C-alpha cells in the first residue's frame, strides 16, 4: 500500500486521486510520520451504471406552445 505525506498529498491531490481510481489501490496519508487517513477507491456496483431517474418523468403534453390564456401579469 502506498504511503504519502499530507503535504505531498495536498500538492498532488488531483494526480493522486486519478492514480487511486486507476490502480484501485488505497493510499495512506501521514502527518508527521503517523498515518491519519486512508483514501480508497469507490467500489463499482451495477447500480452505478444504471440511469437512476429513468422512467420517473411523466409527459403530460406540449409544454412549449402558447396556452392561449391571458396571464394576470399581462393584464
């Protein structure tokens, strides 16, 4: 498991999280030589690949055309 000092982690944060995601290996972050945080990649699941809102929208009609009614703001 890779060990990185907090200062180096801060300076190279974006590159390190890309590396963690790519290699699927956790990284231990140390402060003053002592481990304080473990950064782990997110576990992939089949639900993450699905479209969570698919089928939840209900289409009731034309929402773009004028409604041929005068609004109170237009009076």
